[in-house]
């Protein structure tokens, strides 16, 4: 695994050997993944997902605007590619 350390200009390559992360010099290091350090995620309520009526109406109007040329609208797809990044602390 290659990691970037804040304040360091170079990245560091780590290898996991028998459950222990080590540097190229076989020095053991402790790795903490940012997603594992977080507490329990806040519960999402229905109110968190409901937008105001005016905003919903405006968005629907924008999607259904017949004056806009169909080629000018971005195509809707079921699958989207999303860039993902992992932050190692």
C-alpha cells in the first residue's frame, strides 16, 4: 500500500506481513484507516431527505423544460463511475 504522510514530500510504501504493516526497511508501523476510526454514523431521518416544495418544483421544471434541445441535456444513466479515494492516517 502506498501512503502519503502529511508534511512529507514523498509517499511511503507499506507491506502487510503476517498481519503487521512494515516499511521497505522492515520497520513495523501502525496503520489506522480513516473509515475505521469513525464512530457510529448518524442516523438519517426522512426529514433529512426531503427538500422544500419550491426547490422540488424548480428541479422538475428544469428536467422537463421542452424548450431546451434534447442534445443539450446530459443523458441519464443507471450506472455512473465515481472516483473514490481512501485517506490513510
